[in-house]
C-alpha cells in the first residue's frame, strides 16, 4: 500500500496557512467525501467547528467520546448541538463503565501512570472504533493554546487511526475565537462561564483561577506533568515523522496531483 508521510505534507501545510477555517473544512469534504468526520469534546473550539459545519454548510458526522464520567453540562451541550444545528453526533463509549474499571484496576486517575492507562481505556480506545471508517478527522487544536500545540500543523498524520488529522483552527487567536463565538452566538458548554477554561472528565477537571495557565485545571491533582490525555497524536510526540497507508489515488488527491481519475 502506498504511504503518505508527514514530510510529504510540508508544502501543502505551508500553502494552507493562508486558508480560512471554512475553506479548510470545504477542502476536507471535497477530498475525503463521506470518509471525513469532525471530533469535538464540547469545548469552545470544537463547538466553533460544529457551528461552521452547520453554517457553511459542510455536512459530515461528528464524533464525540463520552468517557462515562463527563459533566452533565457537557452531555447537555452535545444534545443542544444536535437539536439546534441538526448535527449527526455519534457518541463513542468505553468498553467498561467507570465502576467496572475501578473494580478491576482500582482508582487509576489518582496516579500519573494510572491516568495514562485510564485515558487510554476511556478516551483513546473508544476512538479506535472509527479506524477504517474515516480517512480524515477534523480537530480543533489551536496554536494559541501553547504548550505542545504551539507548533501544531494544519494537517497531521495519525498512525494509530491511519488517517489525517485536519486542524482548521490552528491559526485562530483567542480574540478571533471569542469574536467568532460572539458574532454567531455559538452554543457553549456553560462550565466555561464557571471558570473551567478547558473541560474534560469530572474526576480530573477543576476551574482555573485568574492568572493560572488555561490547562491548570486538568489533572491538577497530578501536578503539571500530566497536561494531555493522548487522544491527539500531535500532543504525544511532535518530533516524529510518521506515515499512513492510503490508496495512491487518495494521496494524489490530497497532494493536488493530476491523475487520470481527476481528468
Ligand atoms: S481524564 Fe481522568 S477520568 Fe477521564 S479518562 Fe483521563 S484519567 Fe480517566
């Protein structure tokens, strides 16, 4: 099977820096047709993407991982996106309930090692269900969030799911995101107004105090070394140059090469 590597995407990523998020969503739909889906965890950026899918419109399914220990406000936000924007949100769940997991492995999220195992079982493994269904997943990572996301590419290879991650909002500043949300009255998770700058599971998320970094409320009980769950491959090891198996015809379409198919 032909392979597409992160290095193959350098020029395309450079050209895409000037594109708007809506243009990038349209590009993804045109290239991947019914084999592209968006992902959201019901936070500001993901909900802005959901609004763009509705407003442009760019029809595609939206994938949401319900770890089983999310805040009720997060689940309610999902339901409001469905009823107001008419989105097809597909909810993925872990194999074990939190009670079953705790009975089998103990309370994992209280230690740094256990957190990795818990996030793997409750976030990453459920997402494995889409492997083979989609060649591209739309994310909502932004460079303005800093940390490992400070250099996030627009197009990123995901070896685990053998797909391309597309991040149309990478260049959106905090001000641009706020302005988009305000102008379009984007449906938001009400927890943002209660001091939660980012929102994950109820076991591992707290509000953030004025002056603290945005992600200070995530895994606060574990200290500053556990700031990512691993569901986004660019959070894990940004130095790698990974590759995926794609049909040659799809690689040509992504890279904009002329082929017999396109003619
Ligand atoms: S955020 Fe906490 S509770 Fe949720 S999957 Fe990760 S470790 Fe488990």
